[in-house]
C-alpha cells in the first residue's frame, strides 16, 4: 500500500522519481505526487488518478520551475486511508519549509491535529500524514536540525508508519525513518547518488546492493553518504547490504499484454526455481530440504499453525490438506487479522508459519511479533513453551517477516507486478507441498494407518518417491498447457466469452480443489469486479443454492480424485436449479463433460491410485487464473492495477 521514492544526487531527479513510482504502481494507489528541491525552494506536482497525470504536470511546467539545478526530491503514490482521493490529500505534504511523504497510519492524529490548530496552523488536507510535517516544523523552529527533529517527532507518534522528509533549510538531505511500513535504501555506483524507496523495485534499476531499514531505525541521505541511526537513541551504526538476485528486466512485460498474463506464464519457472532453492540435491532422497534453521523444530512439532491473509490464506488451507495427510501433524489455518485479536491457545512444541508474499503484510507480521513477545515473557520454569518457533514463507529477501521470524523459507517467484497474486501463490503452494513431503519422509507416518477419501490405506516409502517424481513433472506439464493456441487455452477463452454476462459465479470443489475454488472466486472479484464466491461443494445446499437461477454460473472443479463422485452429485443439484455449469476436469471424463454447459479439459491422462490427485491443484490453478483474466479483459478493467486494491497490505 502506497509507494515512496526519494533521491538525492546528480541524475535528473524528476526522472528518477517518476520512474521509481512507476515501479511501485503495482502496490495500488489513487493519487500521486512529487516534490523537487530547487535550490532552497520546494516545488510540488500532485494529481488524482494515474501517475501519468503528474508526468503531464511536470512536462507542462515552465523551464524555470523544472530547473536542471534540482538535486533532490521525494515522490509518493497514495492509497487512501484518512481522507478521500484528491489533490489536496495527495502526497507529498508541505508544512512551511518541511515536506514529507508517509506510509502507514498515525493513530493519535486527532491529538496532533488539535495541537496544530492551537498553534495557529491550518491543515490543508484531511490526512493524518500532513500532521507529521507539522511536528517536524515545530521541532526545527525550536532550533533542531532536520534529523533530530524527525526523530523527536517520531517519538510523539503512535502507530505503524514510515516517513521520508526533506526541508528547504537543508537542501540535498533526505531523512527516512521506519516504524512499521518498509523502507529500503542504496548508494548508486559511480557517484550516481542515493535512493530510498518502499521496496527494492525502484532501486534495482541502479544497483543490486540494497539496505533494508529495520523497524525502529532511520537513515540520513546527505553529502553522498548513507548514515544509519536508531531514531529512539540517535545512536549511529553500520549496516550490511542485501544483494538482490533478480534484475530490472524482470519488471517489464516482455511482450505480454499485461503483467498478470506474463506472470501466469512464468509459473512453471517459478516452481522450478523455488524447488531448486529449498531442495537438498546432495542425496537422492525425495522431498529433502536443504539444512536451515527451523527444520528440526518443524519435524518435532505437535501442531502447526499457518497464519495468512488473502490468497496466502487459501494457499495455507491447501497446505493443511497436504501436511495433515502425509505428516499426521494437526494443522490450523488462521486469518492473521482475526488470530491476533483473540486469545489463541498456544500449545508446547507449536510451529507457527507466517505466509506472506511481500513479507510485509501488517497483520501477519504483527502475529510474528506478538508471538516473539509472548515467548520472551514466559517464566524460565516453563521451558516447554520455548519450543514455540515461527517460520516465515515469503517471496522477498530482506522483508520484515524474513528478518523477524525465527526462520524463513523463500519462494523464488521473482518480482510480481500484477496486483492479483499468480506466480507468488503458485510458489507458496510449491513450498507447502515440499514441507508436506519432507515431514512425511522424515517421520514415522509410513507405519501409521491413515484415513483417506477411499477408506483406510497405508503410506510407504515407494509412494512418497512416486509422488515426488510426479511433482517434478508438474512445471513441464504446466508449460505445455500454456503454449500458444493450445486446445486448453482455446477452451478457457471460449467459456469466458460465453459466460461474460453472467450475474454471478459460484466456484465449487472438494478436498484439494476447495481452496482453489476460493482462490478462483477471489481472482474474478479482484480483476473483473464480478460477484463470485468459492464454496466447498457439499456446502452449496446449505444456503447458497437459493441464489441459483439461469443467470448464475457454477464453476465445478472436479478432477478424478477421491472426492469426484460427491462433487458430481452436487453438480446434479445445480443442474436441477437451471444454473449454467462450467466444468473443469480431466479430458477423458466424458460423464462430467456431459453434465456441463461449458467444458475446460485438463489434458492429463487419468491414472490409478490417489497420488496424482495431490498435484491437480497446480493444474487447476492456471485454468482459473486465465478464466478470470479473460473475463476481465473482455470487460475492459485494469487487469494489473484493479481499483481499490493494494499489492502489499502494510496497514491493518
């Protein structure tokens, strides 16, 4: 949510800021602006809507106001919280000689606003952000320089937020402080200046050596140098940069019409890269994970709790199915926004997995921090509680969750620009599947009797090896599906075009298909603005079936797994109510096809046994993604930047 870019150096400041903000458009925004320091005077350009509106303002300005002498500036894309989207509420905000950009929420803004008015200042916006500029101005008027003034102002603020500040009194200097929302900073090679941003994406155009600012720390960009400090104590310290592995080329569409389409096609590569990054290839054992912190505790866990939001929550639900089946460890999947505000019971030997694509999801991060605090407060005589461990799964090295969790497993999806999760979701499933296999292979579960959809069965070493070998084939199968003009793609396009005017959609599935049904409904809502709901197929008759008529469409996910017959029975109930039916199943499933008005065949031969059914979600996933993409495309919505949404949700 919201994007910050700041620059100080010899390059064209307006170009660096605009280019950087374009890299952050994926985060979601409704207004934007930049502030340029022209000698000792700040010039603002702000607009509602797309960033191109700010570009037009800059280009239309006279040469005198654009001035090549500009050597520093800050920019922002705003996702509205306090105050509607408007020019007056857009960032940057100027108060006297101070200008600021801000991400996050100031919880005590009403108190600060009252003080501001009492001191004779008139707020120009409805935002909480502008008030921080007032605090800095007040401290500088008392004689403080910019950096200590920012630190002192931060001590007066409650809430998770980050700011970047500059002042006409100290041209060329930027101060960035973090107490929640992420910040990253870097020096550009060959004396190219210094850049600060909400994440690494605006930075990798210039360098791959990035410093991630910890919560509670700040950085001063001045005189060509970076100075890191603790804003609470003003203590300066040294930091080590993180090397970013991906390049700025990956931030381009590379011939695809949309980033989302490109990222759907990148899923096979993302799966392979993720498997290779966490797999121990030294031996021949299936599902071997490379040694790292947290694995011993994971093997010894009595319970696993997965904490997540949005698409990550649905990935966690599917992970629960896999892990419980093969490890026999009970798994809970919790919405982070609910978990943190109730009184959850934490048992000894619990592992909590925080699942977040960005590694900055506010509620998920808060749970990690709360558990760390909880662990620290336990009496020493309750040593069993110290077995509690947190593990992050994220796509961003250097992110807050990767640093604050006790251990971390990284997905290798590369940068994802489209707001709707695609390859990052697929990569999360990949890690969760590897964890399930790892726990199965490294436990005694092969000796246990387990209940499956078909009754009682025994697991064995050969079965685990077979699943692993089939798992390694999935990226290649997916890549074959995504070849241009395949029968699969044509079926998706035909179904989407025919169902474009449906009043609403129900996605239904059972077992491994159920979380994918919910993710499919979410994708359609996110990018096509169509009413859609995901349901366990068996729940349709418990209320939702009342909604069905000829104008509704039910999307049935029914591969040939142990739940298929029950799902087909639910489909018969749908047919009796007159709703249109879109079936998604294996290409040789003639019975299912005969019950459907529209049909998308998955070109994978049916196989005996239940092992392949574990992998069907990976093939259902691009199907529901492309179906939603096609409907959004035909409706003319902004596929990559859907309204009201943000890529990285860094506020509650």
